[in-house]
């Protein structure tokens, strides 16, 4: 046995769904970042450390192959 929804129920659900969709409030404005905290503060240190580590690994590989 199939359940057949009536047109009145479908119309009511459709109208209520539109009201909910259009009644959403605006989102709050974004919070500004705190002053004095740069986004990329440690990027220079991380790049330098990765270069040193890469050179160390290359040195170890070449030393092991000799």
C-alpha cells in the first residue's frame, strides 16, 4: 500500500520551508585578529630548519654510499 500525500499537506510544507529559508539572520561580522601577532611569524625559521635538515640528509646519504 502506497502513502499518497495530499496537495494541501505538500503546499503547507512547501510554504513553511520557504519561510524558514528566507528568515535566516545575517551572520555576525568577522572578529579582527589581535594586534601584534603576524600570521607568518615563524616561517623564516621553519624554512631555514628544513633546508638544514635537507642538507644533513643529503650529506648522510652521500657519506653512506662512499
